[in-house]
C-alpha cells in the first residue's frame, strides 16, 4: 500500500509562538478562520492520527492517494 499525508498549517510550539501570541495574534487567527473550512488550529496529533490510520489494518483497502490534512484550506 502506498499513500501519503500532506499536512496544512500545523500549530507546533514554534508556530504558536510566532503567529498565535503577541500583538499579531488576532490578525493571524482571523486569516486562519477565513482560509480554512474547519475552524480549528491543526495540532501535530491530528497529523499523527492520519498516519496511524494508514499504518493500521483499518486502512487495508486504501492505496495510492494523498490525504491532505489542512482543515479544508484547499477548499477556499
């Protein structure tokens, strides 16, 4: 089985520090809200869960596609 996971803007410790704290916080949150269909900050665990799905027996019928984990960013 071959599949890939492409993460969107993920709220790592560094991303949170640079974009979601301080004076620019509200501006970046508004941009994120206007760009993503699902209103959440993607966490590293969200990416890991998709990878774990592909590593598990549950995904045995999945092959040859890319799972984009971006909260619907590409849907804009």
